[in-house]
C-alpha cells in the first residue's frame, strides 16, 4: 500500500488530503488546475498518497464528484497512490462505487485507494437531494461496506456483478471521527484513518479501540492506522500564522452555518470572531493536530504526533489561500522526509 517513490519521516510515510479549495475570486476550474499542480509537486517530493474528500453544497470545496476528480489527478501523476478520503458511502449505491472505482483501478492499476466514510458530508436537506430518501443512513454503513466488498470479490448476494470492479484488488480504508468506524475497521481487519485534524479530542481513544479489537484478515495481518493533521508551513512563523487565518475563517463560517469560498488571510482575526467563536474554532483546530510555523517547528510537532499516536501514516491537510504558499508548505514538509 506504499507508493514506490514514497519517502518517509522517521519511518512514517506522509500523504496529502486535498479538499480542492475554491478560493475567493476563483472558480472550480481553477481549483482543479491547482490540485493537479499540487499533486505533481508532492509526487516529486516523495509523498505517498493523494486523497480527495467528498463534500456537497459547500461553495469553497470543489471535490463533490470525487471519483471524477480522482481520475483527473491520477491522470496528471505517475506513481503516487490516488484515492478518496473519503467517499461518503450512504450517499451512493455500493454497486455504483464498485463500478466507478473498478474503472479507476482499470485505468490506473495498482494506484487507487478507496477510503469510505459513513457521514453524508453535508446537511440533511442536501443528503435528501442526493439520495431522494433518508431511509438509508449511517447505521446501515456496515452492510453497505460488506456489499461493496462482495462486488470486488465477485461473490455478491444475487446475480448482480460489478463490471469493471469484479476481481480487482482495491484497498478499502474506513474513515472516522468517532469510535464507530474504529470498531468496524478492527472487526473487518481493514486499515483505518482517523480525522484527527477536525476531531482531535477522540483520536487516541479511537486508535486504542481499533488496535485493541483488531482481527487479522486477508487484507491485513496487523492494524494499520493513519491520522490526519492540518499543517501550514512557511519560511517565517509570522507568515505561517497569517496564512492560517484562511482556515480559521473557513471553520468560523461553518460554525455560523454560512459556508463561503476559502477567504484570503487577514491581519487581525480577532476583529472577525467573538471570544466564544474563537474558543470553538480553536477546540476544533487543536494545536496537537494543527501545526503552524517554520520547518523546525513542524518537524518537532510531527515527531511529537507520531510518538503520541504511534501512527503508521500521517495525512496532511493544508487549507492555504495562495497556491504558491500551499506548494511551499508541502515542499517544506517534503524536505523533512528521508
């Protein structure tokens, strides 16, 4: 499950989580060009995976048609693993996902990851618009995962087969921000990725549940856990903190239920939020899983993260307004790898 060109940080591969941000003053087409450029650069710098996340009804996120965008990024790169972080399975018929990822794996053999989440990735009204019903919910996620696995194995219940998809070995990951997917990943012997970059308070408990209850499978002999972090790196601490105000504004807009495009950095964010809002955003962007600063500061924080979580991989989200600064942030992290 490791890219042949991947480098490591203290023996741990590092990967990229891209929310395909649409910045103020730009459109989705600009986001897709920026994502392809970023993917090409991080591949060269030795990152292991490049994952895209499914969100809907979000003006600042362009990755709603996640499978299509994965194909775009895979076509722009050569060796790096490309996948979903993740596909929100309750929004889709498992057969459709089996066919889509069977197509991707057929086009880019040995490079496709399928990360699955059970949340809708949106609000209830949008979830209904996607599904046309809310009778299928997160509680049916285990059955949907099983159905999807059966399409790939070629042994579904009934006579329906996934073409393409049948017989293909596409790594399935379960993603979570609570204990549910930790338990299910352990039960099914699958790799697990925890969204510690926005649910930091549950990280260590979820990882412990996963490892303590892991049952070996044909997929994995032992647990394999990846944790998410936010990293905004720059050549000076001052610029890094200035760039970080874009992500802070993004979480503030979500807190206010008024999502926007990714906004440019501002000089004094305390003029924008109230003390209560600041505390809420800072709780989500916990300093243990959100690193802002120079190379040396990021290196120290990553070492501490790996020591605390015993993670097998780390996936990095960097919500940065200016493309040149986003590239530089990942380059700084890339320079830390062996």
